[in-house]
């Protein structure tokens, strides 16, 4: 009886602590979002910094080269996307009106064939124009975050500078190899995941941009960027990225082009997600679809649209950290996706 009461008390204590931490994160969202973006960027470029260090490039010069690369990419993105984003936001009312008119035509077509649906209920239930407005507000929120670009860049510089000597400080603080081994394993796994995922996401975004440019879909660079960002979200990210591009192709070019747009998204994501990514990354870092959905909802509620972008990398980092500790390894396994019986039997043997 005492053990049962103790277990219940421990569960309630952990639940209360979780609620308090999540509430604090939500309140600190405006401060956390730029910092988490800086951590995300720093982890992506850390392998490049390590590569330069292994080539005997001085630490200061290596950090300077990496920061210059980040600045170059940022300026290029700003030049390519800034004007397109503003023009798209101005055109959103036009696209929304056309989509609403097409939705009304579908409702009337169904009514003529005996499927009676109230017009007001149809508009409230099927409003494709709302998708365009949501995409516009989401892109605007990303633009607002990037107004803190100087602070984000400075944070990246300090994180990279700290990363160079952190292992030595940990060795002096702990004096044992166990902590260093755990840190190195965790760091290698995270850097490997983010590096491979970023490369695959970049290839996905470029392929989508090229395909939409061939079809003549407006703002192809925006949909390529959206495909790049949402490719970090497994299972559902690719489908979410396809919706606004398909709707815009439908309004602008017609049903055939919309079908070709959808086919392009399907082919690219099937090749990247089911053939290339498992071969490079393996299946050990997959998340359960339920965990993906809960992570999107939780981090999106806490940190907004940027939280949805960072939700899966953050959850993957938590999963890797849990799996690298014997006491919490079972939690990391529970967060993962389906386990291959062959690989599981080989691991047990």
C-alpha cells in the first residue's frame, strides 16, 4: 500500500513539474524562439566547424568562416524570398476569393445532383481560402522572428565558441571518461541527424522549386522554402507543404497542373523519405506518428509556428539523450516508431 501511494505521489509530482515547465516555456516564448533557432543553426553548422578544425584551421578563423557562410546564405535567402513573401501576402485576398468561388461552384454542382448542403455550412466547413491566409500569417511570423537576425547570429557565434572548449571543461569538471563518452555519443548522434536531415531537406526544397518553376506555379521559391522547412517534420510535414502549392496551381493553372504539382510532391517525398533518407540515416531515429503529432501540437502551442518547425528536432534530441542513458533508454524506445523484428533480434543476440 505504501509503495502504491508513493508511486501515485511521484506521478503527480512529475506531472505538476511538467505543467509548470511547459507553462514557463510558453511565457518565455519570445525569448526562447530566437535562442532555439540559434541552437538549431549552430548544430547544423557544427560538423563544418569540426571539419575545419580537423584541417588545422585556427579556432577563430574557423568560426569566422562558418559565420560568413551563414551570413551569405541568410542574405541570399532574404534577397530571393523577401519580395516574393510580400507580393504573396498582397495577392492572398485574390487567391482566397478565387478559391471561395470554386468551392461555391462545387457546392452548387453537388446540389444539382441531389446532394443538398447548406451554403453557409459548406463555406464554414470547406474554406480553402483560409489555407492561404494561414500560410501568409505563418510566413509573416517567420519573418518577424528573423528581425532578430543580429541577436541570433551573435548567439550562434557564442555557441560555436563555447562548443570548441566544452569537452575539455567537462573533462576537468568531472574527471571521468563516462560523462565525456556520453556527451560525445549524444553530440555525434545529434549532429549526424541534423546534418543528414538538413541535406535531405535542402535537396527536397530544391527539387520542389525546380518542378514548380517548370510548371509555372507562382512563388515557387516560397513553396520550395516551405518544403525545406516542413521536411524536418516526418509523416505529415510533406503533405502540409503540398497543400498551398496545389491550391495555388489549381487557381492559377487549372486542374491538370494542380494534379502535376501534387504528383511532383508525392514523387519527391517518396524518393527522399522512403529511399534516400533511411539509407543515410537508418531507422533508429524515427519517431512514432503519435509522438510526431503530439510534438507538433505541444511545441506549436508553446512556441508558435517556429515551435512546429523545431518540434521534431527538439523531440529527436530528447529521444537521443534518453536512449544514451541506461535508466531512461526505455522511454527513448517508446518514443520511436515501429521496430524491425530482425534488427531487434540481432540487437538482443
